[in-house]
C-alpha cells in the first residue's frame, strides 16, 4: 500500500456504528485495524448496544467508545474526535443514519461527530446495511445521492440472503472490501478541490443478431481501478463503463454502455451537459461494426434482429467505426478539457512504440497517452508508460501506480 508522506504514523480510524445486525461484521474492522497498528476510536448510536456492547468493541481493540455526547468528562469529545481522525467510516450505516446525515440532523453522538468532521478535508465513507425495501425507499435513495454530491463516499450494498430472511440487495459489504476501500482513500494526498473526471472502461460489443455479438477481451479492470483511486484522491469521477465491465464503487455517477453507438451517444451527452476537466478514455472501442450479414451465396440475410439460423455459413461484413478519441474535445462543454488516450501496441521495437504514441498526440488531439504493449503483459504483470507531449515516459508497474501518476500529471498538462 502506498501511504502518503504526510501521514507519518498509521492513520487514526474513527468508526461510527449504527444499529444493524451488521454491527457484528463491522466490529471485525476494529480488530483488523488494531492488528495493523492503527489507533481506532468508535462512536455508537444508542441502538448499537442492542447488537454489540462497548466492552466487546473495546476488547476488539477500540481505544475509546463514545455513545453519548453528554457523558461526564467528555463534553468536547465530539469535536476532539472529529479533529483527531484521519478517516471517518460509518459502518454499518442504517437507513435512519443515512437519512439523518442527509437532513443535517445532529441529535446523538454519531450524527454530531459526523457534522463536526465534515469539511476538514478528511475522507468520509458510508457503508450502508439494510433491508432491500429500506435501501429502495425514495428518501434513502435521495439521501445517498445528496451525500455523494457533498463529497461523501458511499459504498454500494451487496446482494444475497438478508438477516430478515428476504433475498435481495442491502447486505453490508464484506469487511475485506471495506478495508480495501479505506486503504485506497488513505493512499492519496487529498488535493482539496477535486477535478471533474470522466473515465470510460471495458469493451464495446457489436451485435450480429439479438443474441450474438463481436466483442473484445477488455475487462475494464484497469479503468475501474483508476475510477476508484481517483475518486479516493478527492476527484469527482463519472464512470462510463461497459455493462459487463468490472464496476468501480466510488465514482459519483455510474453510467453504462453496450455498443459503440451507445458509447458515442453517452459520451456526447455527458460531455455536452456536464463540465469535465479531464476525460480518461480507457474503453476498448470496437474499430468495426457489423454492417451486413450474408448467406453463403452472397444473399443478404434479413436484419440483425432476432436469432440467425444455424447450420449454414455466414459472411459478416464489417464497416469501420469512427475514432471517438478525436471528437471528445469538440463535444466538450469545457473547451479546456484534457484528454488521456490509451494506446496498446504489439511490437518489441521501442521506436515503433514511440511512433504509435506520437501519432496519438499528432492525430487524436490527446494531452496524455497511456501506453502498454502486448509483449509486456502477462497474467501476473500489467505495466504502463505515461507520456506527456514531451514523449518522456513515466513507468508504472500496475494500475495503482498508473492512478497515482495520472493524478500528478493531471495537475501539469
Ligand atoms: C434485529 C434488528 C436488525 C436491524 N437491522 C437494521 C439494518 O441492518 N439496517 C437498518 O437500517 N436498520 C436496521 N434495524 C432498525 C434500526 O435498528 C432502527 O431503525 C434504529 O432506530 C436505528 O437507529 P440508529 O440509526 O440510531 O442506530 C434493525 C432492527 C433490528 C431490531
């Protein structure tokens, strides 16, 4: 894990807990953080005691547990804790807590500490846990959206068997996922004022008929990592990903696409309507679409709707798709938008690689190129080189290093 130079000792973790069956699961965060050497302090709503007692939380490693702002001798503890913490994690966050936080209510220890911590340029994370209907309740949807607009990170909920016996979405994410997100949030120097970043990822699919398509092997994993890490770094991120791509969890807005045409349409709409400072175009966009399907004798097979009959050979005619990268700036509401393009080559000749990167700068209107080469990628390795127009490469060993490099480079191009 990359730890910011600013943070000399392990960051202080402030865990806010509210009354859910997931309290037991969230308690394991305390022992894991303590094991790693973090100081952990816990603030609880009154109902937490129905699920897990303060003695248990202390036994797991919490150096203090506060559940009452008026407790004797702790009159200013809500402010002290807000100052002390390096990160504030509300887990589990009940529907009651989420709706209170979004309405500005501060009537107990958790909600008071939360408000006192807001605006101190510290990451604040909510980890919801609730029944599906409570999660879908309009007020909860609006509150989540509202809190995200205010720069709060809200983790998604998991799907599956719920404590109430129902099946659906609402489960609190597993502690391992929460720990990973917290590590990411702590891994960056937070620049204070975030940039608005649009990231595309995953591969487009071009339909042959209603059930078959031509696709590519892009999983969207790198782009998804970039989206989460740049959001964790304090930028306001929009994710525009293939509907089967690895999904990030931290962006403010999540949109999806299926085909080239969808992606083109979505990019145009987002760029025209919203102000973006940077577009990181990492999607693997098909260079072709299926323009016609012919039978063995060259006869045109009806339409691309429905299911083509099997048993005979078919000839697919592919038409070229235009390059989206070149058009991004022309669609952008912000004329000063910066564009990061990706270039994958397949050559061991360094000069040819550089020529491909130069071509992107000269012909695609990009400001930064992320290059990688098939010869250097294997299951255990995925290095990248980041180029600015000076064509001096910055090597990055993996997606996390790439995120940190882009975070820095975005400040200078
Ligand atoms: C057994 C049990 C489990 C509960 N689990 C949840 C839950 O997971 N999420 C939730 O939003 N509320 C849950 N509730 C309801 C909350 O505890 C209740 O709304 C409470 O007022 C929340 O208060 P707090 O947000 O101040 O902790 C549960 C209640 C009970 C009795």
